[in-house]
C-alpha cells in the first residue's frame, strides 16, 4: 500500500502544505466577535458554523467508540464523494471503479469531474469478488466504490473479499455502509485501524430516520480525515443540522426500536411477496427495502402509482429483466401495498 501522501494529486499536496504553514496559531476564545460581519441578533443562527462542529464530533466519537480525528462529517454523499475525487483523481486521466449496480450518484459525480467511471457488473446474483474488481483496475485507477449492504439489492458483500481488496489495491477504497444498521453483518469500521486506504461511509438517513438532514460521515485514518477537513468548505455543517443531529443521537433507544420494527416488517413482507405469481424472484435483504424481479415491473409500477403507492422502477437493470425496489414502510403501508398487489391482474 502506498503512503496516502503519494496518492494525493501533486497540486493538491502543494496546496495543503501551503495552507498548513499559513494557519494561524490558536488563540484564546474571544467573547466579543466583531471580525466576521455577522449580525449580533438571532443567536445561535447569527453565527457562521464552525469548520469542525466540536459537539457533533464528540457525540459521534462516543456513539461509534472511535477517535474524533478519525471522523469527517458533511452534508450529502455527493459532496463527500466529490472531495475524494478532488483529492486523488486527475481529470481526463484517472478513473474510478464501481461495483454495480449501484446508485447513479457516484458515476454522475465522476462525470462532473471529467473522470472515467468503470463498472464491475455483479450479475443477477450480486456476487462480489475482489479479484474481478482488481482485474478491472489499471495504473490510473485511484478509487474503488462499493456499497454493502448494496443500495439496489440489499445484499451484503463477503467481508473477507472486501478485506482482500483493501490489502491488494494501491488506492482508496470507499465502503458505503449506509444500510448497515439493518444488517446481520457487522460494520467494517475496525478495518481502518489496519488499512490506511479504507474509508467507511455511514449516514443518519435510514436507521436514524433523518433523511432530511442528509448527513454523511466518513471514518478513516487521521491523515486522510485531515485531508478531507482541509479541502472542505471553510464553513462546516450548518447549525440547524448540527442541532438536530445531536437531538437524534440522544435517542439511540428510539433508533434501535425503529430499526428492529423495520427488520420485523421486512421479514413479513418478503414471504408475502414470494407468494405473488408475477414475482419471479424476491431477493433476501439486509437493508430497509426489498428487490423483486418481474416481467410485469413497468405495469406494476404504473398500477401502484395510480393507487397512490410509489415504488422504484428499475428497467433493464440486467438484460431482459426489469425490477422493482420496495421500501419497507409502516405496517399499515405494507398491508396497503400487499392488498394492491394481490388484486393486480396482468
């Protein structure tokens, strides 16, 4: 594994070095703030947010039992991913490899940065292999992105294969664990202690029922986290988001209860879907949704939409096959879904 400093783009390395030298030493906290053209009214929203929200990082450190200098939080997966592209990928030269199918967000961000996105198709069984991913890489591959549990299938990748990838790839591996709280598989957070190229991404959007905050957290070695902190915007996470995140972090019992209820509902929904004649395959899930393969997908999507039920239609996810991804809702919402599907006639 190369040193992280060697993976940085040369001009980024120079900029980070010059900024580090130019940083003013810390001074005692002032009581009268007259330097930033802020209004003296409407506290606390009158102040620009801290670059690194200390209360939030303290809470995240306690919640995940990990050092604060191994944590970087920001608003939006797209913004987080763009920071990695800016740090490590040269436009028109470098590429990234993505285990697909996955969210189009990653490939779209790569396109905005003029960076080639290579995809490894996992096939209809969603089988992940470190060897197949490594075979797709070349000397210009700087990042690998994978989502486990997968955000399309809900299936987890073999952690041994992920660790093998970390050990053999000479670049950064982004492991998106947005749905890990719904999974029987343990987080790979401990991997950052052994592999400096490992980045674990988690969010408050799903298990913590806070998609409106759109807060994502990256965990990695302190050197890498420091690079992210330096290249991020001068003002950090906005004050209302920090406040509401701290509020939801103070309710771990509620978050656990919600997660368990969704897992239980998922356990009831999957066998019920399997009984429907048009469901050719219902995939097992380690997330808060269920993926089904059906030749009736487009018609079913329109049929449910007409009845006020919105699910995700995934046309031609694989050749000759269409899919629906169904989020696990409240018990009454799942009953309404199943009731509508049972009255469907092709």
